[in-house]
C-alpha cells in the first residue's frame, strides 16, 4: 500500500511539473514575441478575449489603466526595429487548479539595455485545446 501511495504521489508530481513547464513556455513565447515585436507569436499563446491592465505606481499610490487587445497588438507592432526591449522575469510563482492557472512573475523591464521600470506581472491562464492561453494580465510598474 505504501508503495502505491508513493507511486501515486510521484505521478501527480510529474503531472504538475509538466503543467508548470507548459505554463512557463506560454509565458516565454509571449515575451519572446514582445521582444521581437511579433504579434502573431504573442497571439498564439493569448486567448482572443484577453484582458490587459496595469497599475502605475508613484509615491505608493496606484493608478489603474486598461488596454484593449487591439491597442496592445498595435503598440507591439509599432515598436521601432532599432529599439531593444527586454523583460527579464526574475521568478515564477505558479498555482494550478485543473484548467486554470495563476502566475506571478516579478520582472525588470529594459529599453536599450537600460532599466526602465520594474514590478510584478500577474497572469491568469486557461488550458484550451492542450495549450495554456493567457486570458488576463495585470502588472505593476514603478521606477526606482
């Protein structure tokens, strides 16, 4: 009986680990598309009804802003080719409940290798047709 429980626990752990890897891959593809201004790549891991929000922080006061999918994709497509943007993910905190996942990713955002701002992303993902799709992103943004 004890061996059966160990096997079940090990199998469950492998399943969670595989899901976490797939979730991280979807987020990686999102940022890879962001850095290369490839909106098709970004859309491959985003739900068609994705919601985008940001909390701009200044003097410990947050100001909430909204962006439509269309505005987001248009802004990404308009990034000049000579502008280098990079979002460095510092950590992943992943929680999964069947077909829903929540991920927190502290980050630093660089423009032409210079720190622009930092904060935390919060992603909500949906497992749709065996692909983890981003359905909501909210982030904090602050400068040092």
